[in-house]
């Protein structure tokens, strides 16, 4: 009986130690409202990926930002990057961001000064 109790206590302690210091990944992705582009966020490595997936004359621009209170679709831009053409390759942009920041991801289509079809979602 004593040996079983020691084993159970040891397993519980190992589980508690294994659980400390880990964080939940907050990976996310969002498509433009037309479906012509996509941007995604990988928490482990703090990397944004932007993909133009339509040959429609528009590039795709992604943003990682701290959302404004009352206007969650806009805020302070932390990372911005473009994928200018549907050539089968996506663009990646990495920057170490504090895990304590509230961040969102936004993706839009663009051509010159025209920005359209934006969509966004909260990451954390």
C-alpha cells in the first residue's frame, strides 16, 4: 500500500511540474471577405504568414495589432506584411511579441492605395 501511495504521489508531482511554465498556443487565421487572401499567426515563434490565393489583381496585406477599445478592427500595428501576388508562395514575418499583449490579426486585399475586403479576428 505504501509503495502505491508513493507511486501515485510521484505521478501527480510529475504532472504538476510538467504543466508549469507552459502556455496555451493561440494560433489563428482569417480570410479576406472575398476569400482572395489569408493571414495566419503561429504563436510558437511569433510568426505571421500572408498568402495571396487569388489571381485577381490584388495583393494581400496582413497585420498583427493591439486592438483599440471600442474599435477592435483597428489599433496599434505591431507587424505588417504583404504578399503581392498569387505565385504559389506565401510571405512570412516574425517579431518577438510579449505573451501578455492582447493581439488581433487582420487581412486585407490591396492594389496601390486601394484597401478592401478586410477581415479580422482576435488572437489573444
